[in-house]
C-alpha cells in the first residue's frame, strides 16, 4: 500500500513538470507568435529561463518593427541574464539599448549589460577582456543615467573590477621582479609595469604594494649595477624611498623601506 501511495505522490509532483514540458513543446511548434510571447512571459515568471529564451529567440525577429518588439527583445536579454549566460545577455542588452536608446528598459538594459559582465569577470590570472568590457559598460551606464538608484552598485562594481586589473598588473610586475637579471634587466620591466598600474588605477587598494615593489626593484637594480653606475641609481632609490614614506608613513613595510634607504645612503655622497 505504501508503495502505491509513494508512486501516486511522485506522479502528482511530476504533473506540473510534464504539463510545462508539453506546453513548451506546443509553443515551439506553434505559429501563433502572440501565444509564443505569452508563453515566454509565463515561463520567465516561473523561472524557466531556458524555455523563455528559446521561445523568444524564435520571435524577436518576427516582432521587429511592431509594438511587441521592444518588450520581447528586452525579455530575451533578461532571460539569458537570469540563466547566467552573461555573454549572450550582454549582446542582447546592447542590441536593445542601441535600437531603443530612450526605450522603456534602456536604463535597466545598460545596467544589466555591465553587471552581467561583472558577474562573469574571470580570476586575475586569466585573460581580462571580459573585465574591461564590464568596466566600459558600467561606466557607460553611469554616463547615461547618473541619477539612477543603481549608481552606487555600478560604482562599487567598477572599483572591484579595477582592483582585479591592478592585481593582475601587480602579479605581472612581481613576476618580472622575481626573474631579476635573467636574460636582461627585468627589474626595469617590473618598475614600468608597476608605475603604469599606479597611473591607470590611482585609487586601487594595491597601490601601496605596487609602490613598495617599485622601491625594491629600484634597490635591486642599483645593487646589481656596475660600480660606476651605483651612485646614480641609488639616488633614484632614495627618491623612491621618500615618495613611498610620504604616501605611506605608517606602512607595514616601513622597516624594510628604511633599511633600503640606509643602504642606499651609504653609496651616495653629498
């Protein structure tokens, strides 16, 4: 008896799923585009985003130029977004706000386009093309809608993305530093990369780490120079030291910086 009750309850639970699958199949085969749009809306509301996106993909071109074109295109973009397909979502959102720059959903389209790329941004060690795209889209959103209630969210996302780009540059600079004089002067390369990162992202939380790395690279470059160039290069070290302690007088790296200054000063005669 218990077995039959279990089977009956299972069947009851599966009925809505089977019903939705059956209607989804009918919607796919239907030539009634209004019905398809209605189904897509209901599917979206029920969080069946793949079904909604699939049906909407079939009808957006059909509705182009009609009063249903704007809504169907935006809903297609949002269905992809909710399905975590941020790449396709971003493309559809961009199509929407390009086609309807003053449209009903223009603000949301610009925001979700950038925020989707933000959510999809890869780890710092990977290619950061998507991160850059996210920053560009979010900055564009801020330019078009500076009074939006989503401004603070977009700004926070941009700062986080910029920190990610800065961290990648810090890792690159550290790699050059670790290579030292292997097959050339990698300390100079470390300095160039770190200085560019400081210039490009002056408000990053990694700025102090970058500037400390610049000081250390200057020191190593000077210490490993030929004798006739040591004094000149240690003067650069001292200049870098003063810049660092002026910016970060209470840095946890202050002791190491002071030690570098002490050694550098012994090579420089007034």
